[in-house]
């Protein structure tokens, strides 16, 4: 079951057209096939579609890019986002292995959509952290449990100055007996910033466990006064929360 939230950005509709020759695919994949992709007008014109099987740690640095990925994976995949980015991934975890997906977006205008399928006995963690100051930030994460005894934990944290959307969904289908999922988001909202955050659970198998949460802090004058009374100067409050959200 794939939910149509009715708010899909057109940047997520990547239609690949395979071409011959050298293509702009990030380095580091053990095996990959790639394609150029056509993209809606008024957006970037050079894209990459990557299909890969990997079991290691990998870091991607994306800047002003449009990338689609289809992966069967374990290990760690970290992405740094700078500029304007459109990233869509469909990922299958490897049976009885662990996969960690993480990203950091420090004031990029990015649209990130991840769909993850859990294999039997596998475990998965998702750690997304962003700061949206110059424009919109969108992150959809949908974790699907179809097999038994798999675990997943999704956490997305953000500093919101402008506008952000975070939709985290855990789905437990029939046949996912013994599985466990949690979907969580946390935001610190500055000034006139706005965030739409929906943690959602879809449960078809009763023999599973799940948890969801969303917490947010508005930096009101009262909150600012509280922090100042604890010795944090006003011009350091943003740095304080940036360290808390984007730090290790």
C-alpha cells in the first residue's frame, strides 16, 4: 500500500530515459546502472537515476541535483544536501542485516522522498536532520514491513525558519509478525516559520508493535527569556539549537 498524500511535489515524478556514455553518477557504488532523466520544466535539466546493490558505508554530497535511486542495501548511507535538491529513493533492506540512512541539510531547499521495504529479520534506522532558513524543505519517509521479525526506527529533526513538511509513516502489513516500528519527528520553530508534520501508523498485523510522536518548540519571547536566564545569549540561541539538531 503506497499512500498518495495529495501533496506530492512534481519533482518526485522522475521518468528515466536510458542513454549511452558517461553519466553524472556519484562515485562509491560497487555496482550500478544509471540513466539520464527527463524532468519537468523550470527545474534542473540534468538528472541521474541510480540502481545499486551495496553493503558498506557510503557518503554522497549532493548540490543542486536531481537524483533517483533504487537500492538493495545494508551498511550506512549518508547524504549531505546543499543548494536545491530533489532526491527520491526506493530501498529494500537485506535479510538479517542492518541499514542506516541519514542526511544533513544545512539551509538547503530540498525535497526528499524515501520508500523503504524491510526484509525478514532486518533492521533499519533513519536519521534526518535539517535547517530550513532560505526556503522550503520537504521530507517524506514511508517504511513498509512485509516480512516477519524486522525492526525500524525513523527520526527526523529540524530547525524551521521558513516552511517545512515532514511526513513519517510506518506500515505493518499482514505477514510482518514480530516486527517493530517507530516514526518520530521533532522541530524547533523560529519566528514566522511553519511546519506540517504528520507521524502516521498503518497496522494490518496485530502481532506487531509500533510508536509515533511529534514534538515542536516555538521560540517565543518567553522561551528566549528562559534560555537567556540559563546563560545563553540571544545571538547564540540559533547556534545552540543548530548544534542540538545538526550535531552528532
